[in-house]
C-alpha cells in the first residue's frame, strides 16, 4: 500500500501502488496545467468506512509514496476514465479499473 501525502497530513491516504500510479499521472497532468480540482475517496473499514473530499491545488505540497519498488503497468483506459471523472463536477474519484484492450 502506497500513500498520497497531501500538505502536512500525516499519515497519508493509503492506496494500492497500482491505483496510486494511475492517480499520480492524472493528478500531475492537471496540476501541471495549473488546474485545481476536487478529489473524493472512500475510507476503508479501519478508518470508519466514510469518504473524504479534498481540494487539490498546485500551491499545496503533494507526495506519492510507494511501498513497492517496481513501476506498475499503466492501463490507458483507466487513465482516460479517471481523467474524465476529474473534469466532472463531482471531481476525481477512484473507479474500478476497466479491462485493458488488446492491441491486434
């Protein structure tokens, strides 16, 4: 489990490394463009099973910390779906990874 550390929050928000890698790409693209946006995520049962929404802005420090040493493969369809959610009024949400298409 990796962590997304937002501002001075400690501990960070835990995500599986594969999920975190996809979120990092989408978040970094938006922040590089100077875009601020909401990010809504669910808490696990150990944290009360609720959800939180944070406002991501280029002015707030952000870290992506991975537990594993290998870079996960990237699913382009998942990136596109995450990016689409980040542009919605509800903001970026972690969604189920769609199956990857095979290149024929």
